[in-house]
């Protein structure tokens, strides 16, 4: 943003951007909507197989605010590639308009109840 203290120019645009970033950072994201975005993204582009296993992404929920944290649950999440992680981050950013704020995605592997 161009700002001039002497002329007082550009402050309105800067303040609008700051408020937009604050609203994005403190926005509440519902679990059903996050899960729907996750499922739609997986339908459009499945994660690649790695080590013979394809990661299964089950559901997502919000783990915190400011910055927003999205927790993705599933199996074989260690096999999710960096490019697919960026793809999912872009999907969440586009749908929820999370511009101007960092977005953290945490990955939670489901425990196998049959393994000791």
C-alpha cells in the first residue's frame, strides 16, 4: 500500500486490509464445512500413493484461531506429499477467504486399535 503521512493518503486502504486480515485470522470455521471442503478437494485430486499406501483423509476441524489452525484426521498421513499439503492449504484459503493471515494445518493419524 502507498502511504503518505504528509498528505494523509492511503490510510483508508491500509486500515481496510488490516481489518480484513484480522477478521480472517479470528474467523470461526465449522467442522462440517471444513470436512466438506476437504472431501471436495480429495474428489477433485486424490493424494498420491507413497510407499504403496494412499493417505485417507477422513475429516477436518478447527484447532485454533489467530492464526487459524485446521486439524486433518486420517490414516497414512505421513505419506501426504508437500505439494498436496500446499494444494489443501490453497483450497481452505480460497473457500474461507483466509487472505493476509498464516494458515496452519496439523495432521492427526488415527490410532490402530489392534496394534499394541
